C-alpha cells in the first residue's frame, strides 16, 4: 500500500497522525506500506519513522504543484497494489489519479472532513475558489474505488457541498494507537513540561489553536464556571498555526482566568500521553470535526471526553457513555462544563471505566488497516 499526504508534520493536526498510525497497523497485519509526502527530506519530524517515507520536497504554495510528485508517482505506482490519497484541493490528488490510471492500480481518497459544508459557510471566498477547482477535484473522487469517510455523518455531509457528487463511499473505522511506555513516567514527563499546573485538577484541550476548534468558546465557558470550581484549571495544548494564541491569551486575561489557563504548546510523545492521563477530562467544543484523533487517544487512556455535536463521532460517545455532548455554542459549551462538574464522583469514575473498552471496540487503528486492505482486495 502507498499512502500519499501533503505533510507528515504533526503540527498539521489529525491526518499526519492518522497516516503514521495506519502505517504501523499495516505492519501488524502483514501488509507492506510506504508513505510519500511533500516534506523536506531532512525534516526533524521524519526521523525515526518505522516505515519507508519518500519526502519529495515542497510544491508551490497553495496548490502544491510539483513535477517531482508526478514523476515519482509515475515511476513507482506500479510497485503497489493500491494507492491512498489523504486530503483534497491540491495537485497530489490529481497526480495520484493519473498515476493509478496509467499503472492500472486502484486508489482511494480520504477527504478528512474537507467536504464538510461548514467550511463553505465559514469561508465564502475560499468556497468560490473550491467551486472553480471542482471540475479538477471531482474526477479524483468519482474515479476512486472508494472515498473513505470516518463516520456516517461525514459521508452524508460531504454529499451536500458541491455538485456533481457521485462517488463510491465507504465508512471505515478510524482511531489511534494506544501509548507504549510507563504511565507514571508519562505523567512525570508532562509535569516537567508544564510545571505550573502542578498537581491541580484540569480539563485538557489538545489540538490546533484554530477557530474551528472552538478555543474561544472554551475559554469563555471556563470563565463562566471557574467560580464554582476553584480547584480546576484549563490546559490549552497545541500548535499555534494561525497566530491566534496571543489573542486567546489576552482574552483569558480580560475575562480574569489567565492564572488558571496553561499554554504548553504542541505536545508529543510521553508529555502528550501524560497530559491526557492526568486530566479530569478531554474537551473539544469544535465547530467541525470529521473524527477527532485526540478523542480516541483520550479514550485509549481511560479519560472521558466533553465534545460538541459537531464532532462527527458524538453519537458513539453518547451511546457508549464515555463522555458528554452539547452544542458548539457558548451556551452549549458552558452547559457541557457545568454538567461535568455536577456529575457525582462515582458517575465520573464509571464513565472513565467505560473509556478503554469503548476504544478497543471502535477505535483501534488495526481495524482501520484491515478494512482498507480488504476494500482493495474485494475486486
């Protein structure tokens, strides 16, 4: 299997993490895998990858056009049984389609939420650009053996964004790997990274600091409940890709909670897992999330999740009893936090006990790898 993605940089959010985890899971089921990306070959985040990575160098900004990508795919597509593209709206997807056609190989594509109509409503100018690009993008979707979605909700929403919209959809299980290592050591690594939090209780946001994630809602909602939970802090962990952190920090200052909000930046490895393990709960009041890798990671270490109903796996979270769900508004986010604070300790503990079994049933990446393999083996 060949997986193609724009970047494996973890700062780009869930898709790079998903590719890494799927690649490792393929190896567990005896399937060979290679990954191609548009990163620089010497990038630090590519070191130590336990699968072959072909770093082809960056394309032109915006469209990611690159002769190297097309040439490499034409020369190598025939070595693989199938190709999988991650992401839309860029040249590599067109190149995957062309190379797969010439080589006579099937391919699939993960939109990773990029067809959600929320983006069209939120960014109308970008919608016009995407609409102009649709005559090139649509054939990539139409001719794929499958367009892979991570939930029924993502699949159904995708069909409402642009027309024409006929393609073969397949909803596949999605998830995150369980952490290796010693839990106590991971918690110590986290505390060393963020000593200011000490041994205080906290809620954890773990993701990009981006407006679609509802970071501003979370800060305001936390300020609204802070007086009723004097021993509770908030950790806002993640990369500041769009330069929003300073604004958010000023907001925290203005609403009087800056002393109880911590900003450790992007967390990886033991520090990330330690932050999840030591949290009371994980919080994601996102406006749009086709899956949410960090949701599965939180469940993997037994921590409940507090999410909006725009995180597309919210019905599973609710039905499994592993978290709370509310609207992606200020009022909904405040209710979410208050509902958590009002839960008796025994109910919180019972919810935490259900998290890891839910993860094993639904969100192991080995299931993802197996179903991707089977999807191409069927025809």
